[in-house]
């Protein structure tokens, strides 16, 4: 019986030793990698908005009157000078006729006053009338001339009002709005437009997008853009930044969701006849490009505390040494916040081992960062899995590369 117990204990010890040895060995971590390569990188700023005509004018009446005719429907193509709206102008014709009659009377008064003044001047020369009588005749002539000038000015005013009962197209374009119908009243105001039709030149379109305040400082007039319009799937249109607003649009004022944007106008170079004002658009504005620089995938960048980077790669330590190191690190943190600084790092695969490397990056596009310092062309950087890269992977860990073949340059596109 004792012999059986001893054998059993011996087996248990051996198994425990084997398990301990196996557990103490470092298991390889499966990772995905990509090599550092050289290519151009273009930084982009994205904005969302809508498509509008560059030129969009309102056709509104400047005089009041009933609408007798509207000679254009929404969607019609019109030419400059074409008659679009006819208002009732009978009252303005009557006013014109009345003023013309007043002019005839004023001219007769001027003629009479002129004759009287000429006779008064002859009589005064013969000392038959006084100076006062001559001046009175001259004043009467000036008064008659003034009345004639007022009547002529009134005629111009009434003729102008009458001409405004006919509304013409100020340019070539397409009718994009129709707000009134035949028989309705046009209010006619110099200070508040009563819009009857909207006319736009659809041959020149622009995207008006909102750009966040943090990105607007990178946008400049003339920047190239690629615009995607929701109505045209899988199609990108070229554009150029033509105008940048200097006044902000604030949404959610006073709340935690407050957003400050600036409007950017992008003139579209590529045009289609089926563009419609108000279509939703997303614009990628190319703010800066660097040529032939080192590229690393965005996902390979992670953060680590400075002490972890400064620790020697692969250095073994006893429990006592690790405890001492932890105490020293705690003391350093108490004295200075510098050690709390998070550094941007990547992990490079060297002979099956992950080596942590601090890097300095520049601009980025949708997929890649520009590397300024810390890496060389051709080095293999770890890109995933995300959980391993962002949390568990440490300097000196054994890794096993398991990649799916892909073309880096295709990824760049």
C-alpha cells in the first residue's frame, strides 16, 4: 500500500514539474504584419454638405400687381431677356397717361411764362415797368420750368414702374423654383423680395460642406478635392476649394454636443446634366501631400508608457528584482509626471521576437502614416490583432507571423 502511495506521489510530482515547465515557456503569439515602404501620402479633411448652383437668382416683382401670365414652368431652360412673368399694368398705364397730360400743361405754362418774361424785359428796357415787375415775370418762368421738370421726372418714374410689370430672365439658366401661380398677387416691395420664380445656371455647380473648426486651419483656397454625391454611387467628382467662410456655424450651443463648423465652397470641375440642387455630398479636401516617404499602416501605431520602452528588451529578472523595479517606478511617478507620458510606438518583428520601437509620425491619409523617425524601409511591423497590439503585446514577446497576402499599393489606392 505504501509503495502504491509513493509511486502515485512521484507521478504527481513529475506531472507537476512538466506542467510547470510548459507553463513557464513563452507561447508564440500569432500576429499580422506589413513591411514599411515608400510612397506619397496625401492628408485629407472631410466635410459633409449639399450641391448648389454657383449662380442662383430669385425672380421677384418690384411693383405690386396681379399675375396675368407665368411663361415658364419648373425645369424649363430659358434664355437671357426671355419674358417670364407678366403683371397687370393697367394702373401704371393710367398713371403714365395722367403724367403725360401734366407735362403738356406744364409745357404750356412754360411757353406762356417765357412770353411774359420776354415782354417784361422789353418794357423794362423802355422804363415802362419796375424792376420788381420784371423779377416777378422771371420768377413765374422759373416756377413753370420747375413744374415741367417735376412732371417729366414723374413720367420716368411711371414708365419705370410700368416696365417692371414685365419680368425677364437676367441670364441663361433653368427654372428651379416656382412659388406663385397665375391670378395670385405679387406684393412688390423694394425691401422684401416676393419671389415668383428661381433661376439658376446648372452648368456651374458647387458643393457647400461644413468643416470642423479643428480642420479648417488646414484648408486653403485652391486645394484639390474629391466629391462623392449620394445620388451617383461609386462615382467621384473633382473639385477645387473656391471660398472659405470666415463666420462659424454653431450647433448645440451650450450643450456637451456643441459643434463649431465653417462652410467651404468647392467648385465642381466634373459636371453632369442630371445634377440637382440640394443633393447630399461628401468632400475629401486634399490639404497637403508629401512625396516618397516611409509608410506604415495606421493600425500598427499604439501607445506605451515610457518606462516600458526604456526597459531592456528580453532582460530576465527575478521576482525580487521585479518588485524592486515596481517600487522604483512608483517612486518616480510620485516625483514627476514625466514617466506617465504615453509614447507612440510600433512593434517590429526581429527573428521571431516583437521589438518595441518609438516612432515619430507626420501626416496621414485614410490608411497610412508618414514615418519621420524610428523605422527603416523594408522593416516588418506588426499590424494586428488589435487587442494584442493595443493591450497585451510587450517588448521581447515571441511572435508567429500569420499573414494573408495583399498588395500594399492596392491598399494605398
